[in-house]
C-alpha cells in the first residue's frame, strides 16, 4: 500500500484548466494589444461570463495566468517548478517530484499515512534489539560483560541507524500528516492556509468549508470502502467547488440558491445548504452579474446584501 500510493502520487499527472478557460484567439490578441489594465479586465470579464468563477485577485480582478494564457479556475494556481497551472494546487513536493493538487491529493494523504505506519512498524520491531545493544554496551563498559555476549559491531551500527532513521521520519511524517488532515477537515489547501481565497466580497479563509464530514467526503469520496485505497474517488471536476455561504447578518440562517433546468433566473428559490451542494447558476444568471460589473467597472458590494457562492454540478 505504501509503494502503491507513493507511485500514484508520483506518476499521476496534475490536472490543468480545460480549453473553455482559454481566451478565444481574437480576444487573446486584443488582450495582448491592450496596454491599460482596465481594458484588459473588461476583456477577461466578457470571456468569463460563462465560466463558474467566484474567486478574485486581491484587487477584485479576474485571475488570469499570463504564462499559460488561461483564466484561472477557482483554487487553481501556477506552479513555477512544473511551469503549468494546476487545479486545486496544494504545493509542489520535491519528495515525489510532482505537484500535489486535485488529481493526486488523496494519493498524497494516503502516502503520508502508509509511510507513518511503515516507520512505526520498523521502529517498534527494532526497539527490542536497540534496548538489548544499549544494555550490553553498558555492561561492557563496566567490564562485566561475558565475551560470548559481546554485541557484533556491525549489527549494532545497523540497528542503531535503522531505529534512529525510522524514529526521525516517524516524527516528521506525523507532523506533516496531522497538518494535512487538519487542512482536509477545513477544506483548505496549503496555499489557502497561508493566503485566504478572495471572493467578490473579500477574503474568506473558510469560503470552501462545508462542514467536517462533507469536507472529508470531497477529498476521499462518498464510498468509505475506497478511502484507504489509492484510487481516485475525489468529488468534482477540479474546475469549480461548492462554497460556504457567507452572510453579513449572522443571525440569518444560511441559505443557497438551487436552480432547476426548467426555471429562469427569476424563478430560483432558496433552500438550505445541505440540500444543494453541487449546483451552479445557469450561464444567463452569471453573465448578467458579470455584465453588470463590466458596465459599472466597480468592485463594491452593498453591506446589507446576502453574499452567495455557488458550485458546479459534479
């Protein structure tokens, strides 16, 4: 299981943004010719009108990668080591020489878990010989150790080395594994833990948290029998994610919009978050919101309005 999860973490290619996040050829040429940031942002807002984008830059602009020439989906970041945009990027791991992101994050967690179990097993089985050698060494130093009980020098070195290496790796992996379990429970990546994602109304470190159980299911899947196997069972497509609702009035209950295929934007009703986890507003609603932003060219929102984020159907 350790080797399987390790190889899956190494050889699983990081997921990249799909073609729909690339600028059309004509729009890309206009974007490159424009010198004013405001005009470039207008081009990006029009191109993103049909895309499920709810996070912004710190200044409230559309997140765009000049290197890859794509509009960044939510939680997507550019890896300088891999020279590509990675969906739900967590970090670039030198131990596996690969980016840890949406496609292999579950494998990475399992790799840490089985590495920890492996180190604990080695340290536990070697401990008795480690104690025996140290006891004999003390007896030898007191000149009371019989010759037939003298420990072999090479064997002693191997046992000591193996125990200390297993113990050190166990401590370091335990801290890393505990940290990533905490991240999974909070539904954050390492990047988001250091820099909270910015939504249309400001930064929110818990913007993608749906509760502990649902956060676990989003990474490991809804079938528990596959949780301990390094097979891909994570929910979603990596391009859009369910988002927690943030209300300006903390006394109001948390609600979300649940659109239906045969209803227009004006017919959409509210429902509890637990009943709607994997839905997005239709393109018409999102286009109207983005079109209004382009016309007004402002990034302000009323303090009294309810702030709602939506997610894409898996």
